[in-house]
C-alpha cells in the first residue's frame, strides 16, 4: 500500500528533520566523544541523537510504517524484505565530515515503496539548507524561510562549457580520475555526504560517479530528490535505476548520478569500470 502524506504532514516532516538537525548542530559546536562500530566506522552522540529524534518523528507522523535506520538494531533481512513501504534514514550522513567539522554532513530521510525511493528529505544543518523531493511532483530547496523549485540541467555543449563532475573527498579516487579523463571537457569539485547528489538535483553539477562502496541509507533520500528533479541515479554497470531492499545486503552497487543521459559519459564510465 502506498503511503500518501498530506501537505500538513509533509511540512511537519521537513520541520521535524530540521529540528533533529538542530540537535546535531548543538553537539557539533561543542566537544563530543567518538566511538567506533564493528566495521570501524565512527559513531558520535550526534548520530544517536538524530536517530532517536527521527524515529520518534516518523512513528508520530506515520504510525505502523516500518523504519530502518543506519543505527537500527535487531531487524533481520527476512522481516525487512517483507516490507513494501518503509522509511529509510541515515541520521548523520558524513560522520567523518562531522568529526572534521567541515560542515559537509546531512540528515537523510527517504520513503521507499516497492524498492523505489519516492520521497526524500536531505537537510544540511551547517548550511541551513534542506532539499525535498516527491517523485512525480517535483523537488524544492529550502533556505532561510524561502523555497524554490529545483531541476537538473541539460548537459552543456562541452565546446562551450565544461561538464561539472562532483566526487567524494576520500573514496574511489583512481576510478573517478579514470572516468573524468575520458570526458570531452570537465571541471571537478569535491564534497562530502549526500550534498553531491543534491548538486546534481539543483543543476549545479552534471555528473556524480560513485565508484566506491555505499549503503542504501546513504543514498535513498537524495536519490528521491534527484529523481523528483528530473535526474537519475543509475547502477554503474547496468545503467538501470538504483533500487533498495532487494536482497540480504544493504550495500549499493557502484552508481552514477546524472541530470541527463549521454553516450559520451556512459562510454567513459564503462571504460573506467573495466580498468
């Protein structure tokens, strides 16, 4: 069954995510302890504060709808795979950026239906910006009490203007460079967390190849925003749309985010993957 949120509930969702961002920001602005999970990834009290705040928010807005968070415990794959509609959240995407205090971290909330992220909220507390999208309805950027509709841009003619390619600060650098070197003309920018996808969604970047591991909660919310803005998030091998909750693993395949398909970057991607 599809989950339909009224305008009032959508507003409450965005406001609630931003409120959780204020909890994160308060911790960001003081000293905090850092732990490490079993996979050696960092965990801070901000991750947990946002987790609890977002879980409470979603349970209040949509009681009975399952919620899967990066910090969830005790949800087995059999249970998860039985869900047709559920919330998928990353309470703090970019914990390493949070620890480095460079501001490039986000809170991510996605509604997933039959494997497809159909609604997404991405909030960047330090920037004071929120991106919101509903597939089939549109995408918006909220800042300083104002909202504006956003849309991916058409690929520029590389003879007139370079393609803007955004990449991770830390991951998959060699494959990223191999991809870029095969493009007709480009300029690169680096950024952390889901902000990279949001740059494509609002037409400030053309491509984001992610040729390193990620999990579904890292990408689902921003994927919904990109899709709502007219772009695509595609499996790098098959060039089919990225899907969630398809098996035992919650790891994504390598992927590419684009505002527009084009044979030139598709060929560059295929060659970079083959190296």
